[in-house]
């Protein structure tokens, strides 16, 4: 999971910059719209919508934008119909890439994603090629200064978490998807602040990658993340901390 958490650090800093260009809002609107279409417009009865709304609020999206997205999803307002598409492929050194996209034009999006892979030294693969390498989990990243490890472990496990691990300056908690909400509410009730709280695909194992191949991989992931239709990119890499710092320093 080390690659997972380290990539989150870069991705969140990148998301802050993206928000200035509206990319984050565009992606969140799609996520809210699809969640409302699939599960209805009531957050209390639709966990996916509730999570999407919380993410939108954290990104400081205006409430009017959120409500319009919900109404487009429920059909109260006209809007594009987005289709969820999963892409699978490989990056440098055989690193697996599992990509979640929302698109109103599957053919266009597929062609553009394939082009990104080609330009950055990767290749797309057929359905099922890498999906088996990942599993859906609830994931929390908590700064070590926010809680005592023993107390945090007791609280998290009692709320239904699977485990708690230490990674650098962060505690990481994993849960089964159905236990995510309860663990999150328990952390909030205990005033434990988290940097990340999400349902995500976590790799079952990781591949160590270094040097130029590591930079090439991060360039590929960055290009995929930049695509307007791409919601999430999941990977099973493990890259040394010093390489990530170099990439971050380069911009």
C-alpha cells in the first residue's frame, strides 16, 4: 500500500491546482449526477451520493452546483447521460493501471485514453487483465499528530475497521466497503481529523519501480488523471520516497 498512499499525496496536491482550472468541479459534477441517477437524489438513502456530496463540499463547490447536478441525475433538469467505463492496462515495468471514467461518448473517450497510453510508454489491455489485482476497500489517511496510535487502533477496530498500519507520517486504516460509513462517523465523533476518506481500489500487492521508469509511470498517470472523463486511476506501484520528491519538485 505504500505506493497507494504516496500517490495520494501527489494527487491531492495536484487536485488543488486542478481546481483553479475547474477540473475538479467538472469531475465531481459527473460523479454526483451518476450517483443520483443510479440511487436517487436523497443523500440519506444513497451512500454513493452522500460521499460525492461530501467530496464536493470539501472542494468548496457551491451548493447550487451540487443541487443542479443532483437534479440532472434524477431527471428534474436536462443534462448529459454519463456511462461508467473501466479501462485496464499496463505502464512501464508492467505496472497495472485500472482506470474509472465517466463519459457521454464512449468511443471518443476510449480513443483518447488509448492515445495517452501510447504516448507515455504504456498499453491498454482487455477487460479483466488487471482488475483481479485490486479490491474495493474503505481507506483513511490520518496524520500521526492527529491521534495516538493505540487509541486510534482501538477506536477504528471497534467501529469495524480491518486494520491500521503506519506509513511515514501517516496512519492508514482499511475497511470493508460496508463498514466505511460507520468508521468514518466514529472518527468524526471522536474528533479525529483525516486527510483522506474514500472508497477506493487498493492493490493486493505492489511492484517496485525506480529511476526513469518511475518518472515515466508518474507522467502516464498524471496524463490520465488530467483527462476530463477520468475519475480515478488505480495502480499497484511502489516508488521510493526520494523519486516522488524529485517528481514533486519538478512540478
